[in-house]
C-alpha cells in the first residue's frame, strides 16, 4: 500500500511510523494515562485496516485523522491531546514553506497529484512544469489574499470547487467561441504582425491554427471554431487554381473543354483541402501552448450554417476530409496510427444527413465509422437543440454552452465591435464564459442525514456560498483592459475593443455566461432517499433538485443582468478530491462514498446496467435542465464491424437529446504491438494500466485513449478517475 505525502509525492505505507508517532505522544503523558504497547499496536493495525478499505491511496492527513480517532476510541484522551498538539505545531512550521515544497516536488516529478491532474498534460516536460509552478504561486496568492476565507475553506473541504484557482490571480476567463469568420475575412494581428485576409484555403487553415494557439495561451479553458468560417476560402482557391490550369493549358497550346478544366481544377482543389485539413490536424496535435498542453479546441461541423448552396457544398468537402483524416488518426513515435485527443469534433445531425437516402447521408456514415474507430465526432441534434434553445450553435470546448442570444433582441447592439456583425441576426461567435464554481451535491445530501427539509435548507445556504464565489470570478474580470490579451479583446477572437478599453460591457446582457456547476446528483439522491436516478422516486427528486438549481441561476440573472447558467461539471481530477473529502467527513457509506470518485453532473452511475437508448432517454430530461453545459455518453465495445448499430444510436440522439457521444477504446502497446483494449489492474492498492498480451505496465510505452470529461484523455488519470474507467459497464 502507498500513501500521498503532503507535497503530493507518493511513498510506501509504513505502519511503524504510526507506532512511532503514537509512542511519542504516549511518552509525553503521565503513567496513569498511558497506552500499553499492545494498545498502540492495535491502533496502528486498525488505521492500516481503514486505509486498505478505502480502495485508494490515502493521504498523510487522512491517516493522521484516523490515528486521532483510534486513540480517542481507546479512551486515551491525554495522549490524543498531545498528538493533536504535535500535529498543530508541525502544521505551523510547514505553513511557511508548503508552496516551496510543492514546487520542488513538481520539478523533481515526485508530485503524483500533479502528474495525474490533467490527462492531456505531460508533467515531465519543462513547459508543463513551468505552468504548474506558476499555478502553485497563483493558487497560493489566491488562497491567502484574493478570495474570502469562507470560500477557500469550502473549496479545501470539498464543499464547493472553485475551478482553475491556479489562473485566478490573473485576469483570465474560461471558454471561448472564437469569431474565426471576422478574423479571417477582416484580418487580425498576431504578436504585432498584421494578418490580412488569406488568398487560399490552405493559408486560411494555417492562420486558423495560429489563432487557436494564441487564444489558448490567453485563457485557460476550451475553445471552439467552426469549419463554416473556412468554407468561403474553398471558392477562393477554386478560382485561383482554375486560373492556373487555364494558363497552363494556354502555355502548352492544348485545346481542352471547360469540363476538363473543371475536373483538373477540382482534383487540385481536393489536394489543397487535404493539405489544409492536415495542417489543422497536425498543428493542433503538436502545438504546445503556454499552458504546457495542446490547445483544448473543438471543431464544429454544421452544414446548416452555410450561407448559400456553393458554400454548403464546399463545407461538405471540408467535413468529409476532416472525417477521413481523423479516422486514419496520427502516428505515434513508433510510426503506428493512434487516436489523438484533439481537436475534438462535433457533427450536427440534421434533416439533410440523418435519413438514409438524404443528401449528406454519406457524411453521416463516415462520421459513424470515425466514431467507432477514434471516438469522435460527438453529436448535436439540430432538431432537439432548436426546440430547447431556439438556435443551433456549438459548445465552447467540451460541453460549456452559451445561453441563447438575448442582447440582440434587447437592442444592445454590437458591443464587441465585431466587423462581421449583422444587425438583427443572433450572435454566438465571439462570446465566452467567465468561469465556473461547482457545488458538491453529495455533501449536501449527506449533511441532511435523510431529512428533506434540512436538505433544502442546507441547499439554500450552499447556493448563496456559490453565488458569492461566482461574484468573485465576475468581479475579478471587471476592469480588465483589452491590452491584457490583444488577440481576444482587440483583434477579433472575441472583440475589437480599443487599446486601454475595459472589457466590462461584455460581462453583461448575456454576451458572456458564468457557470454554476454541479456534481454527484446520483449519489446525492441515493444519500437522501436510498433510490437511484433510474427509479421513479429517484428521478423525481433528481429533477426537482435540477429545477431548484435553475431557479437560483434565474434569480441571480434577473437581479444582476449577468447570465448565470447551470453547468454539468466534467470533473476530472476533482472527482477524486470530492470523493476523498466525503470519506473524510462522512466515512465510507455503501452506494454513496464507497468509491474513489463521484459521478459527473447528472449522469447515471458508471456501474448501473442500462441500455444505450434508455440511458439517452432518461438523461435527456436532465440535460434539458442543464442549459449552461451538459453531455451524455453511451459506453460501447469495439463497433468497427457494427456500424449499423452506431447509426441507430445516432438516429436516436437526433430524436431525443441535444448532445451525446459514444465511448469506445483505442489503445496500443509499444512493447508488443497489441492494439486491443489495455486493462486496469489493482497492484498493491494502486490501479495500474497493463497490456494483456505482454504485461507491459510502463505508461510511457503505451498509447491509451479514453473519454473522461467530454474530451479524450491520453496522458493517464488519477486513481479516482482510473477506478471509474475500470468500473464502467457497456450500454450496447
């Protein structure tokens, strides 16, 4: 068994250290109050047993809490007092240099928590370490100076999660819907260099990747671009290529028909589209932002966005090429085709592509093939989204959705000063999210001890706490000058404000959103009434909780003209943190706190047997009540030889839910060439990945891709998330 030290490093569990610590406290009291050597040994044994029952790696603090409990359980209150005093004294000594220790452990790659904090960051490389080091300093400033004490304490106790506190010291925000159309059509500036309207599709793709990198380095969340904004440049290239072909034919004196010239033009155009798409694919995968990771970018594929038939046909050409290249994958260091994490792809299901025989059905079949092999694209239903939101637009990354445009209808006007603004038309590109604070619903459910009246009272208190935390995020952005991120605020990604102009106007009237996140609805309902969300009573209570959450965001929005919106949090590392905090506060409760993770947002628990269609049908009710962001998934086996089933799921998504995805596996062992599913095994209380063919357990010598939070992770996960992945059941 292993433990997590205070600086985040792992170490072997040593029972003798418990014996030694209790003995020191025991030696400090008089004989009548002393424990016997046998009692001290029993305390150490009991603590060891409790740690083993956790099913995960305990922290030093958790072990010390257990030691205190066991000393007092033996009635040795004087010994306990000395032990607690010793802990407090040592804590005071450590408080002055905790940040230093964590930074040093990051540099030496000893910090297990940091190693597994983000499944798409490699903690060994210098750029990532530099980001983590800066994050530790920023987090320290945030906790000591910038945030109210009550919010810091609630965050540390796992009552709420104040997301991305390592970026809070700077005036940065979360997610973006990049106005790529404005930047390409009307020019932009990148690191002081004027970039004019491109004269070919391939150049437009190259500029787009530079924009993606710049945007990612000036915020900390996801971003999305639309292929529709690249489509007009296909015609630009077509006309340019045709002129070249005509000149070549003239130079060689060849008399050729218009049909031949058109055919030669289209062949060359296809090759340019291939090169342009390859630029996006490879540059996004190989770019490293100042955050030490590839940009968290989503590419939106929606034929309904095209402005005319020519553009629609050209957009279809781009979508086809994107799907073909993504289906192929990228080569790893061994030259083997594997699944990349980014860019994330979203394909919109619409009337022209969802029915067999429809105009673009061939694209949908290609999307199904790509999903079965590479886990993308994900799917948005034009039909359901239009019913629920009134518009169809992409999320800002993995799942964070804007609220429907209301500033246009209010006559607010072009507050972002975008050059592609059309009066009266709804606007989504150029908008953003201010940040997220998540409430731990499981903690509220357990704190109520089965009393629904007490639950709603605690719920109200926690909502006000979240509101205060969200106001901190909002106030931190107020007064921010456009100069802090010119690519965002001055050169078109989000706005074209003047130098020195504050961004405040963009924080109101629904131009941007701010998110109340929630997690653990499944366990919350289980803690309150002992029912699952899949049971009628559980579903009823779960929906009531969701409606109550929406009441709060609506109330705050009406009072402050800020678009608070409810967001189904994609917990990654936080799922483990919340689980540990719950166990520490409430103990191990079957069905509630007996895992190293809690369930993301409103999802059905990963161990619950349910078929794909019932899962989508049930979760659609909850997704409709999560307007600020949500995604549902179905877990499937290898579907490459059963594309008809994939297509049936896609059709069901179209008719029933806004946004969903299919999760499969895509692994490769670099030691033996195995390309099936790499499994997870428990070795000495720690979950490790192991090739079933050769037994390889070196994570640096395998490629594992799993979807965990709406996006694909490829750098491995913490123990809580790994347990969740291991326990997933198939839905198809």
